[in-house]
C-alpha cells in the first residue's frame, strides 16, 4: 500500500497483547512505478518494529522471487528468529 493510514490496523494488531513478539520479519510487494513509495508500508513497519525486510517483489513476483524468498526465510530461521 502507499498510504500510512493502512498501517494503523496493522499496528493495532501488533500491539495487541504480545503479538509483536511473533513479528520476525516482513515482505513487501507492490508496483515499482510508484518509485519511492514502492513497498512503503513494509519499509515503514520494518523500521517501526525493528524487524528485517525479508524480501521485496513486484506484483505477484516470479518463480525466481519465490525461490529467493524461501532462501531468505530459511536464512532468517537459521539465525534463530
């Protein structure tokens, strides 16, 4: 998304009880035509909650994106997250 307002319900969810404890990373998807707003929400939440931006891809991604995403998640898991 390209609007900070969408992060409000996500923040509400993460701040409920200890949900943020389980928040280990985030993936962003979007349209690169939006330039600096591409994956805005994912970048914002990554910064706000100090979690890694695991992967970013455009639209639905490609088979290569899926493979790279799986590798990134396995790497995160191997670090004990």
